[in-house]
C-alpha cells in the first residue's frame, strides 16, 4: 500500500510540471507571469504536443439597447474588447440577427442597423470571435446577450366584450363582473402595469371597480329590476400604474339586473264562468289571470278557496303561474245551477317587505281575494246507472229464466225519457228486460265450464229527445256486469290409480296398489272407497283420508291362467247431494321377485272401443271407395259399347291393331292360310251384292296411264281399300295425306326403292312407270300388280 501511494504522488507531480501557471492581471496577486507564446509556435518547437489551459480574455459589461429607435444609419451600442495584446486583430459575430440587425467592424464596434421592437423580440444571443493579423483565431466562443429595453409604446387592450348581472335588492359589494385589459409592454415595468377606474356618470353611484383587479361590485342594495333592468358602465384602463402619462383604453360593460320574487301578485278582475253540467271531474274550468311584476319563473303564488265550495272546485298554478280553476266534483244542473265563492292568492316573497308594498296597501291587498261565479248550464246527459259495476251470483244448474237481479239507470235531465236496456255481447246465457232491466238466465250454467261471466249492459234514452247529440239514437251509457256461478256438487268423483298389478306369489292382505280420487267440484269432498261387486280375489281398505289400498284377498295366482283380473271400485264424495261413481279397474298379473319387482306381465284383456267420429270417418271412406268402383265399372261398360259400335260401322280399317309377332310374308303358307284371300278373288263372294250378281268393288281402282297399262291382278278387299284411300289422298287438296299417321324416323339409304311416301305419288295422271316393280322379285309382286293394273280392269283371276 505504501508503494502505491508513492507512485501516485510522483504521477501527480509530473502532470503539474507540464502546465504553465497563469496569473490573471485583475486577480490582485503578485507573481511572475511567463511570456505567453502562440500555441502554434509551441506545437512547432516541442517534439510532443502539450495541453495548455487558457483563460478567456473578453472584456465587456452587459449590452442593452432601447427599442423603437430609428436607424437610418447604423448606430453604435457597444465595443467588443479583449485583454489579448495583439497589434492587429479583427472581430466576427454569429447568432440571431447578425448582418441584418447587428454588425461589427474591425475595431470591435457593435452597431444596430434597424429599429428594434421588444414586443417582437426582447433578447438576442450572439457569439464573438477575434482573429490576429494572420487570420489566426485568438479568442473563441465569446457569448453575449443583447437586451432590448422596453418603452411605453403600447396601450392597454380589452380582449372581449364584458357583460355582468346582479340580482335586484342584492347586498352591497356583491360581485357583478370582472374585466381585464392586457398591455404588451414589459409587465415588470410601469409600462405594462394597468389600473382600472369607472368614468363619472349616473352609474358611478351604483357600482364601483377595484383599482388593480378590475372587479366591478355594487355600491347599493336598492337596485330594482322593475324600475330599471339594465345599466351600462364605462371602464377605463390606464398603464404606467394609472399616472397621467399612461396610455388609456375604455370599454362599456352592460350590467343586467336579474329578477327576484319581491312583488305581491294580485288578480286583475272578477270572473263569471259558464260550465256545462257534463264537464268531467278534474277537467279545467278556466284560468284566473294574475298581475305580478316579477318574471314568470320567480312567481310562486299559493291559491286557495277559503269558503265551503272547496269540495266542488279546486285550484292549481299554470305554467305561467296563473290560477287554473278545476272541477273537483260532478255538477248537476237539476240540483244546483249557480256557485259563488272566493279564490285567495298568497306569495312566497324572496325579500321583505315587498317592493310594491305601497301599491299593495291600496290595490293588491284588495285584489288578492277574487270572487268567482260559476253558472252551470243544462245539457242532454246520458242515463246514469245506480252502480257503475253490478255483481250477481247464481248456483250452477239452475232452471232457465231464473232472475238474477235488476239493473237500473235514470235520466238525469228534467225530461225523464224512457230508457231501454240491452246486452252488448251476443251468445251469452243471459237476457235483460229492455224496459225493467231485469237480468235472467237463458240456460243452465256450468261452473266447471265457466266460473264467471263478464259483459256490458247498455242503457239508452228513447229517440227524439231535445238536445240529443247522437243523431237517430238517444244518448247511452254502459255498466259492467259480473255474474259468478256458484258451485254445486254435480260432478261424480273420478278414480286415480297408479299402475296396479298382482304378483304370482302375493299372499293374503298384500297391498297391490293405492287408490285416490278427484272431483271437478269446488266443494271439499270426503271420499269413501268400496267394491261395487264382491270379489273373491281382492278387497279394498279405506284409510279415511280420501285414499284407499287394494289388497289381495285370496291367492296365489298363475300366469298360465287365462282369467282376466279386474275390480269395480265405487267412490262417493260425501257431498250434498251425494255423488258417486263406479270405475272398472284392470289388474295385471306379473311374475315378480321377492321385492315385488316384476319381470314379466300378462297383458290384460282390454275392451276396444271406437268413437263416434272415428266411425263416421270409416263410413265416409267406405262410401267414397264404393262410388269410385261404380264409376270405374260404368266407364268400362261404356268403352265396350263404343268398341262394339265401331266394329258394326265397318270402319275397322282405321283402327290401330298391334301384333306382337312378325309374319313370314307371302311365302309363308304354313303359318297363315291365304286361301281366304284367294277365295275372295275367285268367287267374289265378299264383294257381291245381295242380288247375287257380279258388280264392281266398292273401292275405287287406281288409274294408270293407258300407255303403261299392265295385266290386272286379283284384288281383294284390302287392295281395293288401299287404292281407294290413295285416290282420296291424291285428289283431296285440303286434307293431309292418310299416311301421316305413321312416323318414318329413318329410311334406309341402302334401299333401291328410295322413299315409300305417297306425298309425291299419284294414281291418276301420273307420269311414273311402276313396271320396274316386276323386276324386284316375288316379294314385290303384289305391289307391282297393284300399281300396274289398268283403269278398266277391276278383277284379275289367277
């Protein structure tokens, strides 16, 4: 550790010897000051660079310049000086406004070139540098600030229009409004410090202003909005702390006197109001106007009717705080047609005494009690029921035409017109006598179907009454009627039984099920259970609490037994009159374990039944099927008759006959007997007439040109028919060809006969020669003979 301290001391001593000690001239200390050499020379003479600490040598005080000074030519404000002893030196400055606002010459004189404005810029930050004659930097970073000093060149300014308000009859020194003026001059000098005052006038006696803050307050407590609701005061703002040399600005302040409830309200006149007698309760009768100098929102009147008519009429304030007279009880012209009473108004004043107290002593106090006269006018009114709601009750199942009670209404008018009664709803089991108003029952009522009936009864005046406002019908009114059907013990009890089953191994007195009962009647029932018919196998134990148990009387049982187990249970409800029912209860026989949990049961025989609706539906289905069958048979019979008549007509050639097999042709003499066809040609029996003479065939022959005539061949009826149809098709210009009934989807291109269509063919006057058919072989022999016959030949014998 000692060795480390020695080494550290040696290092510090070496560093200290490498620096020059400079003693400032102004430090007041004696000592030897080595000659300062240029730092560049030092660098040249030393083989190694040496760090040199220099003390800045700029010498000046703070620089300031006054604003708003004109500068037609630059004027000097300061000289930059340094304690450096250099014969030739030059200065430069850098920073804000250099060369535009500030310049410096070689002697360090600092000049201002233009007029300065402190309100735009109050400080300029510059940096000065000094160079020797060789242009080498001697002093660097000489920072300094130029302050622009303020003069009183700005007046106070009010930035906005000020409006104030104060309540009438307010206390002294209550704040009205605060005004403020701004001054752009330096606020730290008198140039920017503003003082306020009110110009002399009528308002100066009512208001005052704080000299420094500008707060306007009231000087009196007697401000009255009803006398004058607004004042205008003039505020003066002056800088230089209010001295006469200061600049002045003024503004006008509007002060509004707000309202307070300080005036007594009073009525303006007496009122006489006509009210129709049919005016509804709580409806408005009229408005009693008040005179109150205060604003509507500050009026707080209190109305009352001190006389005994307060139970017939009432009062309440309106939106504008006038008095609304309201009907509290229904009026009746026939009972009373005139009312006279007094309405009183009181006021909740905000200040006492009232502002109009002197006037009130002479007028208002006389008018705060108002006499009102109400005249009731007669109108034609609808009938009035004795009750607005009628309630009747009747036991169910009562006889028809039982009278429930009477509904009454009267005509409130003096005419006393006749009143007719009717029930509005239709289909009800009630009727009302149109003259007497007696309500009776039309049919028996069932409480279980509908416990209460509700409907409306109309009472209408007879037509023709004077003042009737409903046209042809008289005035009418309505009342609600409620009829409650009382319960009678008229429903038998119903059995409630869970799944009842008996096990094969059940012994005597084993409980196989619990029984209960229900009743639609509303009366409290006391059910008793018993067997309607004695049973050898089962019995019932009545618990006496509306339940019972079904017990095994004699066992055991066997699933192989074909017997069906059931009991008939009789239940009585104990009511008046006594109602009972008998219900057949089926009991299943099951195979169970020791805990009576069944694993297999024998289905009990149940009686199947069909309801009336299902039976009707089945009969309708059977009838529909029967009608369809009859129509089908009739259609078949009609088709057979039509086919027979068509065969009798002899037009069988136009019927389409379908063959499922293909013949062998003319060469197949084994499969078909062609002797019939040849016989017709030999003896002409098929073509002969009843006179047994030989006649031409009934079918026309195809004419062939004479020069192309061929030997005729034997023609049967089929050939003659074909010739006739072809001839008809050739000469009928309007009809379509007969063979259009056939569809030729494809004609073989390999056939030498080309198309077989008869559209372009003709048997009369045709230029075609059909002799080439003879060359096609025996299969076309018949066709060749058909088209090769002569027009004069009808038959040809083989």
